[in-house]
């Protein structure tokens, strides 16, 4: 049975930039270092048709992706607080409340 949903309500660590622009919610599978954008598998294929020589990193190299470049969104721990940084030690997006805690100093 096929779903009529374009995306889901699930929150991903990295979302596909083109899908977000289209109002969809899809998990990024690739990060293009040249574009500084995240792509799902479908959008990555389209990107590759135009930009074959761009350097792309897959999920095995997610530690090299860094924080999402566009809208970082809202903190998952402190609901409603905007995310302001990426904690490399914990691989987590953090708001100002997270930063002041001992966990992300």
C-alpha cells in the first residue's frame, strides 16, 4: 500500500535541502562539500547529473559534515529554543540552554 505522504513528522539530524524547500521532510544521505548542501538519495542523483565533479560525503563520513548550513531548527531537548551550534564531541545540535549545561561546555 503506497502512502500519500510526501515526508514524515520525524526529525532528522540532517534533512535534504531541496526537499525542505519543497515542503517535504526527508533524511539526507549525502553532503556535497562544493555546494555545502545535504541531499537525500533521490535528490543526490539529480545533483550528480549536473555536478559530477563535486566532492560528496555519504553517511559513513557524517562526522565530516558539520552542522546543517541552513536553518538549524529548534532544539530537541529544550523545545522552542533555536539551535545555535553543533557539539562535535556529542554530534548534537545545541541551543543556548544546552551550551550552558555541563554536557556541552
